[in-house]
C-alpha cells in the first residue's frame, strides 16, 4: 500500500475522526501538549500537513496564527474541513496538492500522525523532504509519529478507545493496525518507525531535532489516563531547519 492509498483509507471517516478529538486521551493530553509545545504562534505562517478534518488548523487560526494552510490527500477529510470553513470562515486555505510556489513560505509545519503512513524508508525520507522544503530558513517542524516505544500489547490502549497490534512489533516499516473495538469504524493501517529511522530521515533533510518528548497532562486527568501517560502511543518531535 503506497502513501497515497494509506491516506485514502480516511476518506470515509471524517465524522468519526472529528469525534475522536473529544476522547479523553486526545482532549486532555494530546491537544494540550501540542498547543503547549507550539507556544506563541501569533502571526506565524503555518502549514498543517495531513490536516484531516481541519481540527488543528482551526485551533491554530483561533490562537492567532497568520496564514494557515491545511493539506491532505484524503478527499473525504478535506471536503469536511472545507465545509467547516464555509460554515464558519476563519481564512484557512485547504489544498490536496502542494505547489512548488509554497516552498519556504512557512514558519512552522505541524504534522500530526503523518509519518506512520510512509510504507518504506524512502517514502519516509521523501515525506520529510516535502515538509522541509516548505519551511523558511530557520523554520520549525513539530511532528507526532507513532511512539517508537508504544506498548505492544494490543489490549493496552483499549480503555482509551483503540487497539494497536502488529505481527512484528518494533521493526522498521512493518505494519501496525489501529482498531476501534467499540466502534464500527474500519481498521487503519500504519507503519512503525524507530527513533533512529525518524532521526535519520530528519537529519537527511537538514532538520535538527531539538526535542523528543512524551505528551503530558496539563491539570488533572482521569485516573485511568495514567497508564496512557506511561506509554503514550505518540510522541512530540520538535525540529528546526538548519
């Protein structure tokens, strides 16, 4: 399955995917962690790479970002995002292709759950290359891949609404299946990448890693989220273009 087809598996899931932002692990941990990591984004030009339903793009604009562009190849997701923009215009541009004219136009690229959809190392490196070329000199990439140290017991994340399973866990490029046992949504296929592989792809594209860190709780969270915090399924990787 190539990277395009990996993304097209989301075409029929926009309402489900948007609803996931209300799930406690996202609402109380992931989203606050992303916003805390981003800091003051006033007037910054930002591209949301793999924007999905536009949830983060809308948050960025509402928090004072300048130009915000959402990019995704999943048509169903992008149509949902465009419909939300039409209903409540914030000035966000949504695109399914990135023209060369956008090179070096952004202070920040945000890429949430994008790197796992590279099915081989060359695609991983090329995906990062696309992000890097969009950044202005000294620009920043914040990306959330699959945590290279996620808990491989498939039932571990079930209290949070999903399961992660792999026949060959912790091997670069191998498939990780995301299941939603309490929902009728179809499984989602992603791929595992180690920290070494991700760091190598970033360095190849002149992106210097400034931090790898786990998402955190900001304020009180439900007691059952403590196990998620011990082994979050994602990490925040912050980089700067050299």
